[in-house]
């Protein structure tokens, strides 16, 4: 049987470098996800506004995020801001800005969808029980919204974690890039290293994303 | 809804265009001069981190390769520390134009289009096309290729473009990926395989029974360091340095330290440019 090339991971500090790369990816995505959830909830509430101007602004924002590939956004924020404004952003800061810009828009739209999916009768029943608008929102609408949001936002969060692989385009060495470096450095001595290295990276992404998805299941049950 | 989408699209396009179309706006501060680099004590050099044997990272996390060997020397002679930036083929020009790196040393082939965007220093390596064939039926010139013979190429490579343009009579067998072309060639589907000469040379050394009959075909391109357009102090310093290094046969030492294992001793003079003077600088009349 041919070697799957997992042995290359144990040469020198290769495995440690892979873990460092994983930490870079996880750090960027965790910070971005945390900010996106907070801003996304605010944006989502604003998106349900009846004010045409507010609606139009957020509509344009959402469409820009949908139209622009994340790669283009990364180039615009990292290189574009230097060209136009002379700002010299750290690559990681640029990455977080792009991920938050993207995450907030999509999270906002999910929140908007979840909010308007709550039947009108819930608001009316709350009012009939003598609750103020604020109380109704806090005790009736919000809990139901959050429950509906969980599966949707987990999709977004895991997608954000996986999309961090794009940040190599602005010079950030994250887990996938380290993997490619290891494979290429061993191209001659271990031509099959790609299988082993990518299998291990797959496992790493799985170990990060799986707990997130378990947490979602648990939360869904707990709040059901 | 439709209207909103149009608005969004227009906004996105305008924003993108505005950001992309003003390279001159900050041209004054886009790069650091030689003195500024020396003063800061660190030089930012963009290299490949996954293109062995030119620029890659070894198992200890250190940058290595033919390009990096030169980078190390430049840093040493400048008396500054080196901050390596991992670049991709697609963002090398962008890095220079924004001044986020001072020098690109990433197997950067000199072309006219690129020379309009960045300034190339003197070259330090040759690249050309090469043709590899089985040793029992060596193709030493394109004339050896029979009327019914097929030559294997990878779609989208310079080899394909060159042969289609200059030798349209040669029948090509095109493959999308390196691995497919390799398998097809090993199975004898074509009489020869045309690709970058570094690729075919490496193939002939890794695989028994194949010879590079034509090691250098077509326009001889070169690999050179590049700096931000207009950064004359740094450009002149690199040029002087490359000429000076030629006197100690630096690039031959570089080849022997980094490329010998992959390309063997036979191709040292084909690939290396010493002192910035491309020996076989046959200029194609195109």
C-alpha cells in the first residue's frame, strides 16, 4: 500500500504550524461571527422598518454583499483602501472587516426573515394580555425569533469558518495555506502527501464546525 | 425589486471602479525608498510559500528556495531584517503597487504588460519552453515531428499558445491538468510533451527513459526581481547588487544550493543568469 503521506505532518514543526494556521482561521472567524451576530440583529430589526429610505439603504447593502465575491471584497478592503485613502490596514483587520461586512448583511436578512415570520396574532395576543410593545418583543417575539434563527445562522457561521481559506489571497497564512506549503515542500519525497494533509485539514475543519452544529441542536431543544 | 437590484449593481460597480482606477492618487507615498527601508531596519519581500523549489516553506517553518536564497542575500547586504510576505501569482502586482511589499521575488516572469505596472530589475533566471520525448525516439527539433505525430500540451499554457501561433501544422493533444498530460505522455499518446522548460526538465529527471531534446524553445523570457514603479533608489541598488553578485558567481551557487536536486547539473547554464546578463538573449521578432 502506498503511503498516504500523513508522515510529512510529523516532520519538524509541520503539525504545530498547521495548528497555528487553524488558530488563525478560527480567530478570524470567531471575532467576525461574534460582531456579525450583534450587528446582524440590529440590522435585521432595522430591515423590518417601514421607512422607505431605511429599507432602500439596507436593500442596497444586502445586494452588494450578495453580488460581490468575498475575494473581491478582500482585495478592495486590503489593497483598495491603501490605493485610495493611503490606509495601511493589517491583513487580519482587513479580513475581519470583510467578514463582518458580509456576515452582518446575511445575518441581518436572516433576522428580518425570522421576525416577519412571527404571525401577527402573537403581537395581538400579547397586546390583549396587557403587554407593552417592549414587553411583547422581549417575552413573546424575541424568544420565538431566536429559535427560528438558530439553524439558519449555524449555516452562515460554518460557511464563514470555511471561507476563511480565502484570506491567503491577502497574505494571511491560515490552515489551508500551511497545508499547501507542506504538500509542496514534500512534492518530491512524498508525492501523495496531498491526500494525508487534506484529510487532516478536513478533520480539523470538522472538529471546529461540528461542536458549533451540536450546540445549535442543543439550543434548539433547550429553547423549544 | 428589479429597480433595487439595478441600483445595487450600479453602486457596486461604481465603488469597485473608483477603488480600482486611481493608482496614481497616492503614487508619491506608494513605496519606500532605499534610505527609508534601511532606516526602518526591515524590508518586506513578497515570495511564494508553496512553489518548490523557487519559494517554499520547509518543515521548520523557514522560507527556502532559489528566490529566497537571493532575498536572504539582499537583506544581509542591506543590513536589514527580512519580513517575508506569502504572495500568490494573482496578487504580486497589487502588493507592489500598494507598497505593502518593497520587492517581489516570486518567480516573476518579465513581460511587457507587467513592465507597465511595476519596475523590473536585472534578471536572474531564464525561462523558455522545452520539449521532452522518450529516449528511444528523441525529438531534437520541431522538424523531427512527423505529419501524423501528436504533441501533448496543457491547455492555457504558453507552450500551447506558442505552438498554435508559430507551428500551426503540428497536431496538438490538449489536456486540462498536469497530471492528465503526464499520464497521457507516459502511455505514449504523443511523441513529445511541450511545456515550460523547468517543468519538462524536472519531469525527465524524475522519470527514467525520457530526454529533453529541445531545452529552450521560443522567446527566451526571464525572471527578475520587481519593485514598485518609480522606486528608483531601490531599483538601482538591486541592479548594482546583481551585477556585483555576478562577480562571485552567486547565482550559480544559488542554483547548486536550491535547484540542483530538481533540475540536475546539466541545465545550470541554461537556467541561471549571472550578473544580470541574459546570455542567450535571442530576441523574438514579434
